[in-house]
């Protein structure tokens, strides 16, 4: 039976042009109208902008590993139904993808009915799990808001600032380490503002594909004639800019022009100024980017009006038990496991960690434990890579380590594994960025990670 045309979006990620055209044709005949991406970078940009409820994802992409992209999508929007596509000889990888949260997998060559059926089932499940979401709030946003725990004094101070800035239309600039909750903070500001009924549109200004970024932000470039800009889609709502200091000088100038004039590329003579509220976020004070010659001073003063700094996870230990419990239940549901609780011993072990990767690292550690073990209790034995030494550093204080002492007794393989895992955590779980930091090929990290997973069983 031909499904009704979905009002919600569908994204197709396929790098082979002929196959992308074929799949798109089949889907359009079935009543769907997918947005398409040919690379991982393009898929990341479209996913951040559109948040499609269902994604058809080829696991072999020219610029990244499909499993990593799958993990990043589900971390960003856990309710998304991702259907992975794999070659006939790579079924094992597709099974691995389902263990990581994929809704279903398809094996090439794809049968039309099988593909359409998988998409229809994914759409149906997405709608069923989001029916209980609050009015005007998606399940993804509710998930991140639930994780925005504020039992500690540093986070209570943050929520006080959020309440204050939400009542204003002035630009907000959120500063916080990777994984500290900048996206959740931006969503909370938006939801507590008078703009809550309007869109919150997110743009990662650090994307390496400048043309795709320009098209997404301003509606120009290769897709300029087929898609609205993020600026237009955020009309009446909020535009959330991640890392605006990473925009090229040309794009910084264009953004500044829009902020100064209220006119975008789509504006016509006589149009009213575009009504948007800007929230920006970065790991460090953007003043450092000005000193390094990376950011225009005029743009800095347009964006850095109401600053808000998020504490790292190790500075808010009172929040960790609640956050970890929420993450555990959420991941267990995704993985089809029966985890219900964290034992006091395991919780003490989690609280003793420095958590350099903050919430991203905590989520990754819990996901690994859930995937590799069965519940209902999370125990210390399921956290083999956790340090047993307590973290005595005071909240916010720098941790000074004696390198010889820290590495004593470790094999070269263990030292290498720690260095790679730390780099992945620092880069928000992105293996390509971690590989760039370590000056090695991403394939090296993928290969070593596969070896770690095999040895863990």
C-alpha cells in the first residue's frame, strides 16, 4: 500500500550519484521527498539543520565512517530512526550498526518494496515515540533538557542566568568545553523565551565544506535555488551558531551584514528586517579568536552581548548521579537492554573520573558498557577502563599530572589506547577530528577501535 506523503522529513545519504538518483526516484514514487547528501560532511550539515526523523545512511562514505556518523546522529537526536545501507559482503558491519542503535539495515542491491517498507516502518515508529512529547517540544529537545541537570551550585547559577537572558532578545554567547551541554543550554534559553513557539535552527560554523556551509546559512551556493537559508528558517525564532569564529572572513562579513541590516540573500526590496535572535557557542572566549586574527572584532561585539559560561562535568559532581542514570536508561532503551540502575560502587567509580570529554565522554562510556553487557545493574566490572584512583582536584582546578607516574605499569598498547580515547573525547566523539589532532589517518583509529571491541568480548 502506498504510504501517505510524510509531512516530516526523510534524508538519504548515498555517495554514488546513480544510486542516489535511483533511490530518490523510488522514494518519490512512494510519496516521500528526501533531502540528499553525498558526503559525511554534507550529511552532518543537513542533519543539524533539518533534524529529519528518518535517515537512509550508506555506511561507506568518501570522507568518514558511516558508523561514526550514525553514532553522532543518535547522540544529537536519539529519537531519529536510522536505516543503514551496506554492500552484500558487509552484513557484519550492518549488524554492528544495529547494535549501535540503527533501526534497520538494507543490503545492496536494494529491493524497492523492502526499502519503502523499512522507511514506512521507521516513520510509523518515529511518530509513535514522539506523540508523548510536550507541545512545541521535540523528543530530542526533551531528552537534552532532561540531561540539563542543575542540582549543583554552579549549575543553579547557570539556570539563574538562563532565566534572565531568556527574557531578552539580545544575543547570547555560551562558552563551555566540548560536551558541557551548550546545545541543551541554547535550547533551554529558546524554550523559556517568547520565541519558544518558533523554530530553533542550529548551524555548525566549523564545517569544513565552505560551499555547503554558505548554502545552509545564507541560501546561496550549490543549493541556493532549492532550499531556504537557516536565517530565513529561523525567522521569528532563534538561530544557534556553533563556533562562529571559524567562519571564513567572507562569511563573517556576510553574517555581520545580515545582523546590521536585517536583510538576507532572499530579502526583497521593501521586506521587513529578518526577525531572529542569535545564540552562539564556542569552547573558549571568542576574544582569543580576535587576538589570533581569526574573528572580526565587529562581529564579536555583535554576538558577545550576554555571556554565559558552563562548568565542566568534574566541577558539578552532585549532578553526575542523575545525569548518568538518565543516560543509562536512555541508552538501554536504544540498545534493547534491561539496565535499570547503577550500583553504588560503579557510581563512586564514575564520580572519581576527571571527565575531560564531559557529557560526551560519559555517554560514550555508558554506551560501551550497555552494548557489551546485560543488566539490570551497571557494576564496576563493566567499566574496565575507568581509573580506580579518586579525583581529588577541587572543582575547576587544573589537574597536574606527573607523566612518568601516570604511565607507570602501562604497556605501549595501553598508552596508545588512552591517548586515542582522550583525543576522541576532546573532539566530542569525532574520530576524523581526533585523527587530525593526533596526525594519523582516521582509518588507523577505526582499525584500532575494532581491535579493542574484539578483545573486550
